[in-house]
């Protein structure tokens, strides 16, 4: 199971599939091979959506952002 967390609050945003994780890794910049966190803002969500992200992944990212201009997520295999 791959869980996605709000890195600031530590709260669980939800679970994603292997396909969702692969999509995020392929689309977003990582600073190292061990990198498991990403900064997400409205522009990131739009780019992911235009690149073909599944609606479930977009909904999860939007729900975590709330009214903030952006936030950092992290994923973990549990």
C-alpha cells in the first residue's frame, strides 16, 4: 500500500496505486533517488492533469491543498 501524507501536518491524504506513484515520479522533479516528497501547487495540479493524471490522483492532491497556495506531500510504502 502506498500512502500519501501532508508533510507539514503529517495527516494522511489517502492511498495511491503503483500506477499513480509511477506517474508522479515520472512527472515531478526529484532531488535524489531516495526522494519521496514533492511540492504541489495549483500549477503542478494543472500540469499533472494535462499530462493525463487519473481523476482520483488529482482529487487527492486538491483535497490536501485546501486554501493554501501550495504544500509538500510525501509518500510511503506501508
